[in-house]
């Protein structure tokens, strides 16, 4: 076995491993190398976030525009505050926009649906650090069933 | 520059609880072939490893070329080892390299000579042991005698001052034995080497050695030129030289009297 | 009786502690000091070939089959819930988080680890290591160090290849054979696999396993009793010890990475 042949095979091995990594990073994982792209942060306060988790997607009409970066409880009102990290490419949401916690399918993951609001001269655009006022909380199945039974009883 | 290349003074060495050497003294004279003989199992190889610094004695001095080996730091020891080399009983050739690369190994490791010069030196060394034609063989393809000669070529690659042979005659047929005897003598004279031969092959050793030490019982029991040794009055030395089965070294391993043990069984 | 038992326990403890000490010293001696790139790189490449390239075949084949089996078993369970769309995440997450690093490490211990132990044990038995030392070449730096680095580099790469091949194997069975929609296989995977949380944590795992396996293999070889019996025992010990250590550390790492 000549040194040259060994070097070629080792080179091929390394290339194969790099290809495997690229496949895992780009085709299998969701972020790719996107962590470096510009984002800005919005806040939204909910009554109940259900099963929402950090890194859940933020979608506009089904298109992912960002992710939940943090979830914490407001110290005064004791209601959860969600930080949304939105891709800077989508920076023109009016302050009349609303967010809702939705579920993909019956048993699927929960995500945040962002619904852009109307625009007129008096409406400002949301910027970094702003809070979205119009929020709808997660639907909790148990509450829904409870309400249904209660209504039937009436 | 003194005449004594290796000077062992008051050496004590033990392995675990077993004492191997007790207060041993020995001198190896520059440019001579010094032989160390003794029955098997008394740690002759251990002595070579002590000189090479692979083992540390419990006490005593081992002076090699003015340096006390046991007290050297690691890097000093490695510097000192460049001036000595050792021919192992098995040859210890690197199995994954050809004979040529084996001989070139110390040159490539310790020098920055161009490949053409390395080639020249290696061929020269191989020629001196008569294996120039075998340079492309792998160690597995060599006979025992040839492997030992190839190892010898590697041992002299860096032109050491001291070369230590560990049982160079063991397990050789008479022809390769004769070849190795001749090589040790010739290399010693031609290259101005100092040789230490550890062996228990009395005839071969007596034929090439300038000075002989007989080691037994943890220390040196007899020394001198081969002629002086033959005239040595010690019964132990004589038994060893003559190869008698029983004598000062008893045939029987230490045991209780045989009669007693038989009686014990009969009970 | 009790004194004897105690003595035995004490003896074994002391033995294993001194074994750890020798293993540590060996690694310390091999990795310390300034590296010699002129001589080191060709040696490293040679070892990458022996340790990495020669292990590639077993990794490719077993990765493919494990991916296929995962898809087959996962499908039969998921289809009961009508959730066969989640086959992609099932296959990819099991591979990336657990099976990739662990199975690669176990195969690596069997294929490369045992070979390393036997090789070094044999070099010791035939006095090649002593011979090298007497030629003023440090066997720790010349023999141990390049093998160590080659192992640490090769194993994460092998694990990545194992994962990729496994996911392709899952695709083969899930999509081509069982008829899961290709789009949902990949998109559900993308929605659920995270580069840092899953892919890179898997890589970190396999780096840790590489350190463990290669260290054990080298130490067992270096510390082997230089007889044919000693070498065969050392080789067995390498596979057993390394496999157990990998499984044990896998639990610890999983608890640290995904448990919280």
C-alpha cells in the first residue's frame, strides 16, 4: 500500500464525513446554519400558553418567520410572557397584529400563529422590544370539554 | 576521555521482593568486547536494561560516558541513548516496515539528512551485515539469523559508541552463529565500537570476548580474560564453563530432603 | 475469612487505582510536549487509514440496516395511531441522539479497538517498544499519540456517516417500501430535529466515546502481559471494558444533555 493511495483514501473518508454532516445539518435538522441571521424580538402576554415550548415556531399563514426564544412569568400579573425572535426579513408587522397559540393537527405540536393587522396612517409598525397586545391563549382541551358539558347541562 | 565507557558501582536492584543484584561492580573498557555470562534466570537482560536506563536501580551508580544514567532527566537520558544501541534477542524489527525502512528508522528519527544520503548509509550498513539484497523484504520473510543481522544493521545505523547484544547466539543454527560471531568481532574492530555481549554460550563467548564477567548469585563471581577465567579456581566458574549438570549450582531446586517427603507421603 | 475478603477487596481496589494511574501516565506522556508536525502528520494519516477507513465498511453496512430496522419497527407502531408521518423524526432522533454515537462506539471498540490492543501488545511482546525506546525514540509519542488522535478524529466522523446512512436506510424502508410520503418524512424530520440540540450533542457524545474507547484500547495494549495469552486477554478486556464504559457514559451524557 503506497503512501499516496492511503492519503487518497483518507481524503475520501474525510470528504464522506463532511458530506454526511452537511446532509444532517441541511436536510435533517431545521435550522441549518441560520442561527447567524438577523432577528428582532417581540413580546406577547397570554393567559395560558398550553404546551408551548421554547423553540416552537412562529408562523404567518403557515410560513415560519421566527421562533419562541423565551418563556417567563410576569412578576406582577402572573401571566406568561413569551419572547418571539422574528427574522429581520419580516420586519413590517403593524401594531394591530394579533398572535394566537395554535395546534398543528389534533395531537401535533403547538405553535404561535401571527396574524398581521390592518394598516392606516395612525398605526405604527412593531419594532424590536415591542409587545403585541392582541393575544389569544392556547385552547386547553380539558377546559373545552368542561365548558361543553356545562352548556349541555343548561 | 577515560578508558572505561560503562562503570557500574555498588549496584543493587530488586524486582518486587526478589533481589536481583547485590553490590555489583563491573567495568566495560572502551573499544573492547566485554562478555557477561551466567546461568539463565539471573537477570542478564535486566543488566542491559539498567545500562540503557529502562530500569532504575535501587542504589548504586551506572556511569555511561561520564553520565550517571539513573539520575539523568528524561531528555538527557534520550540524548545518552543516541550513543548506545541494543540488539534484542528477538531482533525487535518493526513488523510493518521493510528491512530498508527498519534500518533507516533511527536515521529518519534523529537526523534531517536528505533521503539520498539516508539511502546511501542504509545500503552501507546492510552491506556490512551482508543483507543489501534483502532490503525490500518484510521482517516476517526473514529467517531468524537474517532478522538478527538486519537488527544489527539498524543498531549500528547511527554509529553508536556502545552496542549491547542480548543473547545474540540463542536459537541460531551453527552457520548463522558463526556469522554473528564474526560480525560482532569485525564491527567492533572496524567501527571502533565498544561491545557488551550477554550470553550463556560459553564457546562462542570465549572466542570473541576480550574480557569476561561471570555473574551468578546476584553478583560477579569471576572475571578476567578468557585465559584467566579458564584458570579460575572457583568451582562455580568451572562448573559453568564446563557445563556440568551438578556442582556448586545444584541440580535440584531447593527442596526438603527427598527421603523426608517420601516418609511424609507414606504416613 | 473476613480478613481474607477484605484483603481481596483492597487488593483489587489498589490494582484498579494503579491501573488508572498507569493509563493516565501513558496518556500524559503521549500527549504532552510540543507536537512534531513534520513527522507527526504522515503518521496520523497512516493511522486514520487503519482506524478510520478500514472501519468504514462495517459502519456503512450496520448504519444502513439499523436505519432500515428502525423504520420498519417504528412504522408498525406509528401506523396504529395514524401517525406514520412522524416516522422521520423517530428514525432521525433515535439515530442522532443515541444509536449513532453508541453503536458506532461499540462497533469501533470491536473493530479498531481490539486491533489496536493486539497490535500494541504484540509490539510490546516482540520488544519493538523497548527497541524503540533504546533507539531514543519515545514509543508513547511515536506509537500511542498518533493512534490516539486518529481515533478521536475518526470516530465522530464515522458516527456522522452512520447517522446519515441510517436516515437514508429509514427513507428506503419507510418511503420506498412502506409508502410513507417522502415530503412528510423529510419535513417532519426538519421540524423536529435541531442542529445544536440533536446533531451536535450527538457529535459531542461520540467524541467522548472516542476518548474512552481509544484510551482503553491503547492502555490495555500497552499494559498487556507480553505473552500470547496476555495479549488475547487484553484484547478481550478492551472490547468488554470499552463497551461497558460507553454504555455507562451514554446514560450519564444523556441525562446531562436531554434529561433536564
